[in-house]
C-alpha cells in the first residue's frame, strides 16, 4: 500500500535499503494523509519540480505499514512524537531526521546543509 501523493513511493524496507544504497542523497517522509504530513509532501514535490535539488531523491512511505518500521526504529527517530518522520540519507547513512510539520525554510536549510553539491 502507498500514500496517494504526487511523490514517488517507497513501499518496502528492501526498496528503501536499495534506494539509500544506490543514491547519494535521499529524503524520505514517512507519514499519513494528515494535516501535519500534507504540507511536507507538498514542499517535497515543489522542490523536486524546481530543479534546484536534482541531486536529491524525494520519496514518501506509508507510516502505518509494517515496512516503515525501518524508519520508525531508527535511533535518530526514537524520541519523535509527531508525524511525519522525515529522514535525510547521505551515502546510505542517516544525515538528519526530523518529525512533525515543517515549512519550506526548514526543509531547504537541511537540504543545503546536508546535501550541498
């Protein structure tokens, strides 16, 4: 099962592992179709379409799927209370993780700091 967003989806833990091991920069937002998650998906789609972040892979993942346990169980996400869980992977490792709603400035600050060209 996948989220009905305009983003490319990650449906399985295996797919996520393959993605983060094959691409240098990956941003994955694990969430639901709720009020805290929708703005983050919109920001990701806007950034993907802008062309400024062509070096970043933007994906969503259904938070409630057993497969997203790969994100929910990360040490970096241990204290998170709100959705979505957004994880930024650099060369297969977690570079940054955030939870709850984010705005464009928060996302681009992380992207620029962690994934600069």
